[in-house]
């Protein structure tokens, strides 16, 4: 098969984060500050990415504002010709720092929203005072006129706040809102029982998103990641393994997706010792699940295999114990019945404590 050039790159600049969200999809074992890539290696990575064909650079973490060289990194990415998107909780942002980032050439901000009021947001984020700081930051972003997307991760504890989250996106003059029902990767998998939405919540979220798309057409774009355990339809993870985008972890490992390190047997090359072009086209880890030669039945002969690529390899590994299996969230997977059973809500699940993310 002809491998296309990647369009997007996610640079996970750090795993450090002031928040402690129980739905965090970063790995259970985080990279420590001492292992983070230095500025010059990131700058080289951005130049190589642009030469490879990458157009969009997503600067993420952890909390990317924890990197003191963030404005230098944004400037370097812009010099390389990349569109820069900062994915942030905004904790640690000041008006002065926002100006510095804007002057460096920042194109777009994605602001995370843990809840629509102080009580919920600070409870989910595990950070007292976080909501107030976030709202202040949103006002600065709006005043600066920087294009904004509001990122919500919704789950059983906060899905009832979806209508207000949409209103807030409009008030902030955001261009988009990403309505993502929690996906169970990394730390979030440990909190699955506490976070799993009820079937009623999952259905209501879909109804609300469809309605809001009609109501706010031309004013607000709603991106939607449905609850894949509930729908029987697997997600089109990464737009196909090694087809559209790549990630660089804080320690420099180049990954086909953010959870790829959970797949045993794959080893990953580092941006500080192998050219990005060689990794993208030739690395065995990137080729492991590219295309459809690796597929087993029922994916192999499935009419939807070009649409969903068999779902998510990391989810197949986590649940089926085989990264080449059909994603168990697909109704054609023999394991799907078990997942559907997990969505049957019992009252005592409301009492399950959240386990907060710690560095
Ligand atoms: Fe790795 Fe979906 S998160 S393929």
C-alpha cells in the first residue's frame, strides 16, 4: 500500500499537570521532568514534521504551560510553517503569558472544561480554584480574539451539564466545542466503573448534540465522540493506525497513537536518534497495524473495515488481550456483550470513589 504523509502531529511536551483528572488518558506510568526532551530536540522534531508533510501541530501534555520554553516552541513551529494548536487547562496562564504565546504565533487554543460550575469542575479536576482561573483565562482568550475550541470530557458524573457546556461555548465565542464522552484509556480505565455513563445519558448526549448542531449551524461546530461501549460501533481511532497522524511522547518516543505503549511487543524509536521520516514510513511499530493485512475475522471481510479500521488497537489489547482483535466495542466482536453489560447502571456505582491522577 502507499503510505500517505501525516497531516497532524501531537507533541506531548510534558506529563506534568496541575490537574488530577480521573479520566486522564495518559499512561499509568508518567514521564518525569528529568526525562523530558530539551527545547532543541523539539525544534528539530517540528522542522522534520513540516518537511514530512505535517500541517497541524497540537501542543499537549499533561499541561503544556508547565514548559517554560513554550513560547520558543510555538515560534519554532510557526517558523517551520506549522499551524499551532495549544491544548490546555489554562491553569498557569496569565494575561501577559497569553500575549507572549500570541506574539510567538499561536494560532488556536483548545481549552479543557471539567465541569460547568465551580463545584463540578474543581471536583473532577481535583484542583481547588481551577474553575475560576479557567474562566478568567477564557475571557482573556476571547478578548485577544484567538480562535478557541472548548473541550469537554463527559461521563456519568457530569453528563447532565452538557446543555450548559454548549451555552458556555457560545458565551466564550468559541468556534467549536468538542463533546467527548470519556474513552477508557490509560488512567481512565482504572476509573471505568465510576465514570461509565448510563445508557440513558449516552442516548441523551447524542440527541442533544444532533439538536444543537441544527440550532447553532453556522455559529458553533460540535465535534462529537460518542460513548463507544454503548453504541456497538467502534471509533475510527487515529483515522487509521499510521495513516493520518503521529504522537511524540515527552521522553521522545515516536508513537502511532497516545496509548501505543500499552501494546506488548512493539518497540518505539526516539526522535533524538532516528529521523522522523524513517520512523513514519519504515518503523515496524508504525507498520504493525497499517492498512488491513493484519486483520483477523470478522474485520477482514467486514464491509466497514475501510471506515473504522477495526476500531482501536489499544482498546482491543486492553480488553481482548490481542491488539489485532476486533475492537470489543464493535457489535461484531464476541466480547461486545460483556461491554454492553458494563453499561447497565447499578445504584451502588454512584458511590464508587474517583481515583485522582498523581504524578
Ligand atoms: Fe491506540 Fe486507539 S488509542 S489505536
